[in-house]
């Protein structure tokens, strides 16, 4: 999957390092929504990749 922006790059990094699992586990345990998808979309809109 090609990255559409910075949000996709951050998501790939957190998944590769295992941080994404920790955040999802903690947010479920605390019963608080993570908001990861919303942040990812916002970062993609603010910092899009420009392919030539």
C-alpha cells in the first residue's frame, strides 16, 4: 500500500514497532476511544505525499 501522507507513515511505524497494539490495548482497558484513524486522516490531509 502506498502512503498517502504522513499519517500513513506514522501508522506503519507504530504497527511495525508494536506500539499500535499497546495503544489499542490501553484504550480498550480504559474504555476510552483511541482516535487513531481520525488522527491518521487529519495528518494525511495536512501533510500529503506528492508523487511525480
